[in-house]
C-alpha cells in the first residue's frame, strides 16, 4: 500500500514532494457527466485530499457508453450521478474524501462550495455555469480548467487567476451557441481526450508547477484528425469585469442568473439566459432535427422530447412545457441549446 503512488512519484516533475502536495489539495468538480466522472476518477487515483462533486442529474441509460464510472445498475436505480460516482470512487481509493452534492449549483451554492478549494474543474454542459465558475475563480483566486466536448471534437483551456484572458474576455471568441451531446452526439474517446488535457493541467497546478501550465486553448477533432493550439494573449480585455483591475464579477450577481419562472397554472417553466444570445432558429432547427420532432416559424422553434416540449425564441428565451420543475426545465434547456 505504501508504494501505491510510486510510479507517479518516479515521474520527476512530480516526485515525492509533488505527491505530498497532491495529497493536501482539494478539487471542486462541477458536473458529474462524462468529463466530471472521468476527471474525478483520475484525481482519486492520483491521491488528492478531497474531491467535491456537484451535479443535478441522475444516471441514465444514454450515459453509459461514455460515462465510465457508471453501471447498468446505477441507470436502473436512477441514482444521482454524484452518489453513483462517490460509491465507485471510494472503492478505488478509500483515502480520498469524496463529497457528493446533488444540486443545481447557483451563485449562493457556488460561494459555499469554493471554501478550501485549490482548483476547479469545469465539467458542465453550459456557458451560464462556466461564466459563474469564471467569476468565482477570479474572485477567490482559484485556478480553473475549462473543458468541453461534442461529437469527436473537444476543447480545453486553463485559466489562472490574475493571468491571461479569462472566459469572459473570450466570450465572443468561443462559440456558445454550438452543438450539444444531445443534438450532435458524442464518442467516448473525445471525452477521454479532454479529460487527459484537463487532468494533466490539474496535476501541474496541484504540484505548483505553474511554469508548465498550458497557456493556449487546445482543440482537437479525433474524427477529422485535427489538433490545434490557439494563443489567446491578445484577447485579454483591459477592463474585463471579471479579470480586469476593477472587477465587478457580473456573473456572481444575483440578477445575472439564468432567469426562470414557473408560469402560473400552465405546467410550464420560462427560461431567460443571462447573457445576450441571439439564436439562429434555422441553424438550430438543423441541429435538432435528428433529435425528433422539430417545428419552426419566423419567431420560434419547437422541439418535442418525450412528454416535454421546448419552445425557443430568437432572443434565447425558452418555454419548457410539461413540467413545473425548474431544475428539470434548465436541464432540458442546456441539453438542447447548450
Ligand atoms: Zn477577463
């Protein structure tokens, strides 16, 4: 048992000293889908002190082809992902504290979860939460690692507080209106590639090897055999409200949260995005068409998913019919719209 980490310690940039550092660190992983589950496994095996997991969803059969921690039994029992993950992670390494939070993380929860955290891994499926993470990380001076994948494509970017452009600086450079796993599908190796990039960066940060941290955005497409690194130095905005000299952390203000309201007596939840997102309904229709029943007119687009119906307007506002559950409505919104 004593030589459990010997091969990791033999790797000279980590060494025994690095391993001792890893052992003292706490990591917040936001999202326990494909990226979150695999990153959590990697860091549990690496021997961190504590992993804090947050996710609002439960294990579903459509997750099993890529979400490596989960089993058929978990899907059958509809176990919350963080609970299923914790069960599995504790079998892998009993010395790591795993904290499972079944929640839809908003600003208040985020400000509580950040306490004692050394690093944040982004494993969410939407930009709303990423912008919140970005402000949280800047405010509390915690590094965070952005990661996303869809189809055979993936992207990762490490954001160190007080350094290089943050996600808010890059907002108009990274497409926020792209495909999602529920519209374009996803292959497991694309997940594992992003996880490899994110957890390699995580190890560098956990052992305080900041010199080694990748300063560029890395993207790849495993099916198209493409790989790219993009320098972002010039994208830094001098007066960025998140990482500039006079930050206001706009996404940590209550009014910036995804606005949701249950429409009275209609079994419908209305959702309004916090940032300006014009939706090209024609493009969106093309993305969603393989997903089932889609209809569109000049003003709105409607997509049917099981007993739920999502109606999307040009300004990004949506109505989710067939539910009064705000968390479920948000989950449907992010699944289709991103
Ligand atoms: Zn910024």
